[in-house]
């Protein structure tokens, strides 16, 4: 058993003074700036009984030894310390650094778990579920305790994600309907051709029937006099060409703005 495992065992068994003395001895024996020094500094922070002293040692590991295998663990521990004392902003800052600077570190799974917890406390359930899903994907199969913790906090996520998908589908459907309406309105065009106006609606309907049989988009306006109109043209020039073709010696067709505009 190495010196740090012995020190941790002593602390856990209640002999904290002896455990910390072992770590202090290892730190004094290590060359400053060496991997052994970073390891001892990390364990002194972990086993410290003073929160501020622990933060100081762990922050030194994270800042002075960024390439140490313990740097990511130090950031995680710092986040947990800040979470415990209620400073969620500081905790999130350390978790963001862990995620950004150590993407391949084993401790990143726990980091995403703690990020999920922070987001839940901030009522950001959808973002929390993303973080917890990441945590479950990254967690080692052998880390049963972490997996159980993730599962506990992720319980509402299935419902939250289902509701989010339903909202997204509804928004998408509304957008599609609006786009279809806009396309339909654009395709109808602003201009029509007024073929003739009648005082008798029956005569107007008879003409519409004949024009429709010829494949034309014919209709009767809703109020008297009963105007027979054809088409919805995008440009006035198109309407004018249609009016020329529909004019006769007895009746000249007119270009008008389509009704309902």
C-alpha cells in the first residue's frame, strides 16, 4: 500500500493526525514542481480538515500542474467544495474548466453529473438532462455508485425530453402551415380579370359554369352587382394579357385587383 493510501486509511479510521503527517512527510520529501510533489499536494488538499487550506492546495494542483493526472480531479473536488458551501457560480466555473481543459479525463463523468445537479437547482431542467445524459455515457460501468446517483437525478428527464419534443413538433407544424399559407397566397396573385357584371346572379353563375368548363378559375363576387372574375395573376401584365383574350366586341374584360385584399 502506498503512502497516500495508508494516509487515507488512517484518516478514515479516525487517526487523522497520523494520516496527514504521512502526507506532509511525502510533500517535504518531493522535489518542488515534480509529479510526486503534485501528487502529495493533491492528497494534502483532499485530507485537509480546513476547507480554505483544501481549496488552496487543490487550486495549486489545477493551476500549477495542468498536465498532472490529478489536475482534473482537483477541479472536480474544488467544484464539490464550492457546491457544499453554496457558491454555485464558482462550482460551475470549475466544472466548465474540467469539461473544457480535460475532455478525456475519467473525472469528467462526475463533472457532468455535478453540472446536471447545479442546473437542476437553477431550474434549467432541459440543460440538466443533457448533462446527466452525458454523465451516464461517460461513466465507467464499474462505478456503480456514480451510475446510481445519475439515475436518481435523471428520473424526470424522460418526461421533460418528451414534452420538449412535443413543443418542437408543434412549432415545426405551425411553421409549416404558415409557410404553406404564405406560398398559397403568393401563388394566388394580386390581379384578376373582370369579364362582366350582372344584375342577376343566375346569369353570372351560368357564365362561371361555362368558363370553368373551359378550365378557367372563374367565380362570382359575393355582393351585387354580380361580377364574374377569372384568375389570380401575380403581375398586372399577365392579367392584361388574359383580359385581352377574354374581351369580345360586345364586352371588354377589365384588369382589377382581386377581391378580399
